[in-house]
């Protein structure tokens, strides 16, 4: 079956008796009378003409596409964030191309390059490795917006940064005040990256509070997180509390505690770090820290549009966590 030929500007020009240049101007609402613009659009609609996005990108230097590189879409907070962000960009007449680094720094570098090769107008990232050398290159090729952690050394268009110092400090002080000094800390990524702000604060605050920490890298999927937690909680001395830097990891701790016959919080206190809606449904409800998705999305979209449309960079925005103290933290058994 022969494919139907796609209508072109030349076809519209032949129908209207205008030059191709005049048709192009009319379709963009430029330099021709309104009645001519209307006539050209009517012919374009009748012929089924649609602007070629590649040609439009070459002419304007923009693709209308925003690349979003998440550190791990197994993290339920990031899933919620990605869904909300995609809808907001669509409402702003922007398309989004989502990619998942799967908590792998090498994969992150490769996917960042792939997005740049797609000539996206901007890259929005929740970075796995904020200090990776590929970030300065990305910032030189497109508008780069960082979420969660800043990107030192990269000339970002904007940064929407989480106040991890405030959140982590409050979390460890909460556990210390409840009497916990043997604490398991679960962090994202394939390995402990001490250059990440949250992990650095964990060690600094623990030293001040004279806490004994066991810090482990942990996946966000339920099965993987439960396996890491089961192994850690079976060792001696057993931690009396677990602080998880995503709620997704905390769900794995709940499963591990159940498998080991540990009651929460009587035998094990648990703190999360996202306030995903599921956290309210657990028994007991998970104590955690809320990073409001809508606030983050609004800040990101505003800054991306400002950077792309007006070529203007924004000052760093610091997002503070909101503590959600529920029933998963208590005093350790004597």
C-alpha cells in the first residue's frame, strides 16, 4: 500500500497562489494581513497540513522537548514527581522525555548524553552523582536544572535544592531523643556516596550525638530493600531504629521486621524521608518528612520556562521538609 504524501508548505502555496515564504509567515502569524493568515490556515486544515517538528526545531533552535533524568523511578516519590511534572509541562505546551538512571552513575552519564543528543531545550535532573564531570558539559550544551542536590562545578540554569541538613538533623535528633544510639541508615544508590549532602550530614550529626550508625546503600524496590534490611537487622548488635532516606526503603524495613518477628515501634523504630501517601496507610503509620511534590514541580516548571523562553537563570531555591510525626517511632526496649 502506497503511503499518502505529507502535505507541505509548497502545496498550500499552490492552493492559495502565495509564495512559500508568505505561507510560512502566515502560519506563524507574521508579516501578512489577518485575512491572509485565516485563508492560509483554512487551506492548511483542509489539506491536513501539520508543521514538521524537526524543521521547526531547526528554524527556531528549539524542540519544545524537556528531558527529565530521574535517579531511580523505583522510588515512589520520584514516580509521583515525574507524573505531576509531565502534566504541568504538557499544560505549558512542552513535551517531556523521561529517563531512569536506575541509581547507576555510569548509566546516568550515558542517558544525559542521549538527552543532549536529542537536542532537548532543557534537562531536569535528580542526580545520582552530583559531582560527576558530565554535568558541566551538559550545562554548556543546554539549560540544566537540578533537583534535590546542587551540582557543584556546573553552570546550572536553576537548582531546586532540598534542605537535607535540616531534615537529616531533625530525624537523627528525634531518634536520639527517643533513646536510640544503634541506628541503621539506608541510603539510595549502588554505593555510599559521601559527597552527597544528605549522607554527609548523617555522619556529621551522628558524631555530634555520639550515635553508632550502620550506613548501607539500598535499592528502592520493595524486594531489594527488604533483603538489605533483613540482613542488617539479623546482625548483632541489632539496630533499635532505622532511618531510611526514601519512604520506599522504609517499606522494605517494615517487611523485614515482620519476617523477623520484630514489632514496630516496640522492637524497631522506623523513620522515612518522603511522606508518600502510602506511608499513612501502614500499621503503624510511618513517621517521615514531607517534600511537597507540587511545590517542587511548580518551582521547576517556572524556572525551566524562564530559562528556555527568556534565557534567564534563577537563584537557588531551598525546599524545607515538613516533619510528619506518626506512630513508627518509640523508645527502645530496656
